[in-house]
């Protein structure tokens, strides 16, 4: 009891709020710029090519697509996540960062990296899409910039570990508060996961873009990339889960159903998210089938904590709905605070995520993957996951977080609520059309409006993609407007500024078994599984490296 009562007492200092706020500012600007290209792509599909008017600023569909993927999937997410983890660490542990300067160094490193990568991106010298597969070759500043963004996020992560360590010393035997635990676990997972692209960039792409070597090995590079690429999706998702498990129940007027189940799910995500990367390489000729099969099976292992999450989050929401007077099989759903834009954003994010999960299991299935691989189905899938489950949840979080760090009130909460619904409607139309197009064989990463081979059967779906994209554009602009007006609005009375929502667990967190709050065994287990699942293949691919693909500058 005293722990949760205390927790409400310490507010972030002005400096701490500003520090979190800077992360959010970069994140939201990235989302606003990056998201402008999505609708352009979607409109292009039905023949409305607006890129011609952007020339010479944006020189091609692919330059726009690269900016879209990098700014949305890499920049918006990473900056938001690190900022949010800063807040959950400080607020959860109820103490300042132990080494705030270290965290500042990390943040500045991230910003320097972003600016460095922005130059070639804007100059059309890094039009290599956000997966930067060689032999596509970008200017070195792009690779170095990305590396700095990642290294900066590592440094911020060290700041969180040191803070947790200091807290543990002062609180022996106490369970770490869930929101701090979840954010820090995610940073640990990220540090393991990003070893893949760190090695890829330092040993292959940078030497090649500097001209020290003149060819590369695309197969090995892809293996490194997907070592990072799959856990990347859990890096995006876990902060949304921190909110769904640890905050949303409070916002909905209830409690977390089970602190133990929440932590168990997080640990399983840590252990299983890295050793599954070959499920992105089912069609790669250089990876033996047996390894693809092993990673496919492990991928199904990730479905288990996802089901745990669905169960625990829905149970927490049901508890809240019934406490609010909802009755019957579905009455509790209606009783949830649907007028609250932050809650509704996260509920709608969760609903669309169920469908994203279904298409994800389809992707993971070896034989079905052969049908959908590299088709429009895939972006259809991940606009339900990263672009909705994650993005719409982050938007929902920002509806209280931006007011909290700026000391303002949310500008026009009703507009925010409408924005969230517009996103939902636009995304239902857009993603459904993309999935269908994929099943009909439409390729991804293709300006379909120009493709000479489009059969009539695709036209209706291409049009639906454009309509969904246009609706999403309206939503993005509404979101940017709400955020801007909130940030520049007048200071609010302190009692009108939202509090950080922290949900208590129905079974007190202190009763969670100690092994669910101990990093060591889980980190060791993760390392062992990663070595088993990747070691032999990496050994073979590295020892048989053949640098025979010369760079292609798009
Ligand atoms: C504003 C609404 C959005 C629309 C209308 C939209 C539309 C699209 C379309 C049509 C494509 C496929 C282009 C192609 O394959 O040729 C695409 C790709 C992509 N989108 Fe979005 N998008 C939106 C928002 C987002 C958000 C919020 C994220 C992530 C947070 C995101 C991440 C991506 C990624 C990673 C790709 C793949 C890029 C690639 O293939 O290299 N999108 N988007
Ligand atoms: Cu994956």
C-alpha cells in the first residue's frame, strides 16, 4: 500500500519533464513528416501520382518510401520509446535517474545520429528503404547516423540500469514496480537485438560505403539484419504493453489483473524475440531449411505470451468495466470510458492488433509465407501492428503524456477522440485492401499506379487503399494539430494537468514470485537460446563469406 501511495507523491522535476519532452518532440515531428508519404504512396496506387509535384525535393517514389519507413518505423518509435521509458523508470521507481548526464549524452548522440542520417536521406543518397539491404548502397553518413542513434539509445539504457541498480540497493526484497521493470526489460532486449545490425554496419556496410571493400555478401547481411529486425518489432510493442498492462487499467478505473502474468509474458518475449529472425528469410537460398524450420517453431513460441497478454489485458479491462457498473457478457465493454481519447486509442489499437496477430501467424507459417512474401499483404499486416497497435497506442499515451510534461491541458479532447476513430476507420479500409491485394499477387515496394501489368481485379482494392490512405492523412493532420496546440497552449492549473496513470495489481505485486523479478537467469537463458539458434548458421555464413556483390547506388 505504502509503495503505491508514495509513488504518487514524487512528480518529475521541470528538468526531467523537459528531458522526456525533447524525446517526444523529435518523435512526433518524425511521425508527422514520415506519415505524409504514406498517403502519397496510397494515392499513387490508384494513379494519382503527387510525387511529380515534389520534385526536386523528393525525387522518387522510393526516396519517399525510404523516408516513410525510416522516419516512422525507426525514428518515431525509437525516440518515443526511449522518452517513455525515461518516464516509466523515474515514475515507477519514484526516484530521479541516477546519472542524468549519462542519459543526456545518450539523447544527444541519438539526435546527432538522426541529423547525420537525414542529410543523405534528403539528398536522395540513401534511397535504400528502411531495411537497407545490400547490394543497395547508401552514403556512409546514413549508416553512421543510424549507428549513432542506436548507440545513443544504448547509453540511455545504461542510465536506466544504473538507476534500477540504485533502487534495488535501497529496496531489498521489494518487487520492482511493473512500469519501470517493463521499460528497462525492453531496453535490455534492444541491446541484445541490435548487436545484429551493429555488426552488419560496422563490418560490412560502412567499409563498403567508405570504398574500402568494393563488394559485399547480401546473404550474410540479411542474416545480421533480421537478427535485429524481428526483435525490433517487440521493441516497438513492449512499451505499448507497458501501457496496456500497467497504465490503461488505471485509466479505465480498474486494476492490473495479474502482475505475475504480466511479468511472465515480458520474460517470454525477451527470451523468444531474438532467435526467430529466419522467419523473414524463408525464401533466402543461403539458409538451410532445417534452420528455417527451427525459427518457425520458435516463432510460434512467441504466440504464447501474446495470448497471455490478450487474456491479462482483457481481464483487467473487464474488471474495470464491471467496477464501472457494466454487466452481462458485453455490457462491461460499453461501460469502459470510451469518451476518453487516450483510452479509446488504446482499445482500438488492441482490437486491430488482434487482426494484425492473425496475419502475423499467417506470415510465420512457412508454406503460407510463400504466398504472401513480398506482396502488399506484408505492409497490410504491419500497418495493423507497428502503424496501429503501436502508433495508435503511443498517440493515446501522448494525450496524457504531452500535457503532463508540458504542464498544459490536452487541446480539444473531443477532436483527439475523433482523430482516433478516423485512424481506426482509415486503417480498417487501408489494411484490408492491402491484404487482399497481396493475396491477389500485388507486389509490395512498387508504385502500382505505374505498373503495366495490373489486372482489372486489383483496381477496386487499389482504390480502397487510396481512400483508406486519404482518411489516414486526415487523422495524421488532426493528431499533429492537437499536439501542436497542446504544446503551445497556455499553462494549466496544476490540478488540471493529468497525473501519470499507474495501475495496481489485483494480487499485490509484492506477492509476485521473486524469480519473475530477477534479470540474471532470464538474460542467461536468452543468451543461450540466441547462441543455439544463430551460432551455427552465423559460423557457417561468416566462414563462407563471399564478397561478390558490387554495390548498387539507386
Ligand atoms: C498515415 C498513414 C499511413 C499510410 C497511408 C501508409 C501507407 C503505406 C503504404 C501504401 C506503404 C507501402 C508502399 C509500398 O510497398 O510500395 C507503406 C509502407 C510502409 N509503412 Fe506506412 N503508411 C502510413 C503510416 C505508417 C506508420 C504510422 C508507420 C510506422 C509507424 C508506417 C510504416 C511503414 C513501413 C515500415 C513501410 C514499409 C516501407 C518499405 O517497404 O520499405 N506507415 N505505408
Ligand atoms: Cu518477424
